[in-house]
């Protein structure tokens, strides 16, 4: 079983919809939780970063971490066609020196 | 700012040929990473260097070697390329710790 499991998708939604992207994990030592966005033929870019549990909001994006359930989510409000991309969750623990990635969920937002 | 620069962007090799992928960062980051990305398999860590002078194996190191040339540069070498190494390769860096990664634009490698 993989340490990080991500809902595979693909996901297609109409413009303006609320999108929920999710990952589960098995390593209770993970303390850093990241979401990366990757446009086609580009490198991933860091979108959201959370330390430990709780919520973090940045504009239309909200990241949630529930360490008790080993579950993280990324919510996108008022989704736009420009949000069409692959979203990768990633996690790391202190002193590990590396992140573990989910396989990614491809999102398409249709005008 | 250039960030993380990878060369080349595209490469076609024949089975058995060797090549080196170059990566440089200008953010004064301590840690550098090489990932490969295959369809449906996400990002898999090949090798990483937590700090200048150290390198460690990741999830899929077989068939690869790395060199941390200095704090800025981290190269990935394929000694004898195989078709299974056809992939997109990404270099990344972070200040330390492996979170908050900054990625290069990738190298698309085909081995025939």
C-alpha cells in the first residue's frame, strides 16, 4: 500500500463549481502537507503549504488537514478554466529531507 | 529570477547510450532532488541531496547516478539508457527539509 493515496480522477466540473480534491496517508509522522499545481508540460508549482492540522485559506483555495483521520483536502471555490491542471498532494516529516507525492488528480473546468 | 534551470528540455537516446541531465538553482537552497514522472504514477524520487556533499537514494535509484557538484548544481547521469527510463525528469530544490519544493521545467527523455 502506498504511503499517500490520492483520488485518481479525472475530474470535470463547470465553471463556478466548488471543487474538492482529497488525499489520505498512512504515515502518522507526516507534519508538512502541500498541494502542487501542474499545468500540462510544465513543472509542478507549490500552491498551498500547511504545517500540522487545521485550515489555511488563500483566495479561492482552502487547504484542510485532519491528522486524526490522516486525510487532507484542497477546496477550490468559484472554479475557473485557468484552474484546469493536475493537482498533486505531497507530505513530509521533520528531518526526512524529502516529500512523498500522491499520483495526482487531473481537473478540467469547462466554461 | 531563473529559479531552477534544467538542461536539456528534450533528448532522444538509443538503448545503451549515456547522458547527463544538468540542474542548477540560484535560490541558495541547501537541498536538491531528482524526480521522474510517468503517466498515472505521480512523481517518484530518484536521488536527493539534503546538503552540499551528501547524496541519498530515493524510491527508484537503479540505473542512475548523481553528483552534487556544488551548492547550486546537481546532475543526474544515465550510464546505459534503457527504454524503461523513458520519462519526464524534474529537478527540484528546497531551502531545507524537502517541503516547499521549487521545480524546474522538466526534461522529456525518450530511449529507443
